[in-house]
């Protein structure tokens, strides 16, 4: 049975990490977001799931629905040889993914330091300050760790 991948098709973001893992694994999956009614199907899934994900991306494997990029990658990693199967190695790989998620979120927030619902133009001054701090302080710390 093929996995079903749900995400926002017009936003390159967290869903891309999942798609890359599925592609690398050679896993059979349906890219629901790119189907003609993909967004409507995704919204119905979020409304009807017993344990609905907060937001896309999420992956459906039979009756199992997994939300959050890091959780999806943890689920796929050991199953498809993309991460170690033993607990210590699997958790280390998961820690790396969570750190990447933090890095991506901080990079995103440089353009939306006051709120993601506000346009960049409405918070440009704050974004300039946040971007400078991100470049000077945060990027070096992440890159040193990576």
C-alpha cells in the first residue's frame, strides 16, 4: 500500500523534507497535494482524523496518520534504512532533524519576527534587526554544531 503525503503544494517548506526522504527510500507514495482535489482532500483528512495533525505536512500509512516533519521522518527512517534501527542511532538522527527544524524556523522568522500573520513589509524594521542577529550569532552556532 502506498503512503499518502499531504502538505501545502504552493509552499516549499517542511513537506519537502518528507518528499526527499520518500524519494531517497524509493518508497511508493501518492503526492496528494498535487492531485486536482488535493487540498480539499487534505482538509477533510484533518477534520476527520481520530488524532488530527495540527497542520500539514502529514503522512498517512494505512490507518496511521503521522503529523510533524520530524515525527514523519522518525517513522520513515528506520523502516527504509534512512536512519539506524537501534535506539541510540535513531534518536541521534532524530535530534539532528529537530535541530534542522529549529534552524529552518529561525531562518523563516527573520522575515516574520513579530508574527507570521503579518506581511514582511509591516515588520521590515524588526526583520532587519532580527536578520542581523541571526547572521551574526545564530548561523555560526548552528553551522559549528552541524
